[in-house]
């Protein structure tokens, strides 16, 4: 029999605040890198605010975009993203979808997950992690 561990909201919030602190500790801004697939081509980078996220009432991380917009680097279908620290290390990764999808990273203004070189990298809503 496998036992399941249930954490409290306070525990989740403390753990997730440590993740935000880790992301913000680097020399650059934390970011979300958008790829064509896991291990695929880099299509875009979305810089995050400082701090890069806030905690929801449930203790989850809501990543916050920087005020200035970023441009798409290459045309393609963004299907995978990594949340990266200011030192460039990946902290978490997951699927990319359009605003109607169920991926943790949701794009606004995209047809599916297609993004086009020179366009703006817009998130439909803050990624909710943890």
C-alpha cells in the first residue's frame, strides 16, 4: 500500500516562496523560455517581474510577467516551456497551450500555440505552479 502525503496550505506556501526566492536570486531576471518541444528549438523568452511570482490564497505560485514586452525569436508552435532562474537554470517545465488549453503556460493572442517571429510574447494568465 502506498501512503499519500497531504501538505497544508502553509507548507505549500513556504515551499513555493522558496522556489520564487531561488528564481529571483540570479544576476538576471527570471524568465519563461518557450520551446517547440521538450529539448526542442528555443522560440521565445518572456522575462518575469521582480519578484517573479506571488503566492495565491492556496499557496500556489502565480508567475508575473515583466512590464516590458518581449519579442518572439523564431516562428513555430510553442508546446513546451521552462521557468528559469536569473542564473539561467531551469526550475520547472510543462506544456504550453493557448488561453483555452489546460497547460500551466498559456499564451494570449496565439492560434493554438503558434507564435511568429517579431510578435509579442504574451501570457494569457499567470502560470499557476506548485
